[in-house]
């Protein structure tokens, strides 16, 4: 009998090596994921670790409501419990970043916003008896300012933010999960991604394109479906060694995207919480139009000034 652990190891190695391109009949002219509002990705690293991310999006509405993306993630490592992370990001009608907020409930948060051509990043920590989200009662522990006027501009305060140039497409790390299809639309190219540590240059390359069949759970119908999709396999390479890409992955990251909708179908890379390489694959999707939430943006009158 073949041991299960051996099979899992082989399957993982094939995924990382890109040897799992599954031939399929020609994809449908319109993607069955057209109009998706939520994609859920899950993955495991043998029996030691697991990860899960749910990506939900709301399109902009006129001049009043910008585009909104929510990313809810959790990762667990054997013996270390479960770590959860939540994020919201707003962007304008053309996908340019406006502000974002990412936080680990009750522990730490990072809020960033573009103000007159400057990226202002605040690290927040909860005060005594503060709620789990950073809307009020959290303290600004550090504030950095990053000029976006040109390539090579450095943060005015702090040393963890890198300058970025306006000539390259610019997107925040959370919106990037839903915008890769447009930001990285060519065979090869470069864009800049704003992360919680500042700006990073990302080089991308499309290494394969073709048809695949995926079996996903349709959350709206409550049933699993086999979808025929036209997909592209891409590799992201941060200019800085070990730089962040998306979904808390670092260094060279491999992605599979639906060509027609840009939906993220799979991501493989080194995860900072799990401490090794993990593959997250799309497991479910939804087209349900959900009520737009109110992100817990830190209230200015409820946030203490930076310490020190």
C-alpha cells in the first residue's frame, strides 16, 4: 500500500514544479466565474500547517463609493494555534489605491492612506480595554510618510518604507488580489505594490496559458461544479529579495488566474506565518451581491498621537 504521506509530498512537489497542467476541452467563451464577488482559497502543508483566505469585492459606485476589497485570512501551525488577519482596501474607479487597513484582532494593525501625493502609514497597537478592531481605542505606535513623487524617494520617517515611482502601475497589496488581471495584463512587465512595509517593485512573467478544468463549490447553489476555464500561470518576482507579494507571501510567488475575470485560482509561495512554502487553491466562489460593510477605519479623535 502506498503511504498517504508519500502521495501528499509528491503532489506538493508537482504543484511547485508546475507539472500539473491538466488538459481540458476548449473553455467557455464567457468565464463561468463572470461576476464573481467572493473567492475562497484553502491549502495545507502536510499535517503541520494550513491556511485559508476569503477575498470579497464591491465595485465603485459613482463618485461617492470607491471600490472596496475585503481579505479575511487565517493560518495555523501545529502547536501554535490559529492566527487570523483581516483587511479592507479602497481604490478609485481606475484601481488606484486610496487607503487600506489590515489588523490582527486585539494585537496589531496598520492603516495607510494617500494624502496629497504622500503615503502615510500608521502602525497601531490596542490600548487598555480596546475592542478587537482598531476603529477606536488604539494607539499610533509609529507613523511613516512616503513621497510618491518619483522613483527612489525614501520615507521621511522610519526605515521600513521604500520609495516608488509614478510611471509604473501602482496598487495596494490587498486590491492586488482582485486586480492582477489588469495590473499584469502583458506577458511580462513590472508594477509597484504598496504593502504594510512600504512600496515594492514586482516583476511578473506569464509562463503558461491554456485550458483547465477546476471543481469548485458554488456557494450560491450549495453544490460543487466542474468549471472549464481559460487560465494563465504567472510568476511574481519582487525586486527586493524576500519582498512581500500578496496574501502574506514572500519572494518568488506562482499564481494561476482566470484569463477573463482575473480571479485568483491558485497561489504558491513562502508564507510568513507558516514559515515555509504553501499552496492555496480556490475551493469556492460566489456571485451574491452582498451589502457593503463599514470598515473599522481608525477614528481620528479616538486614536492617540504617536508615542515617543
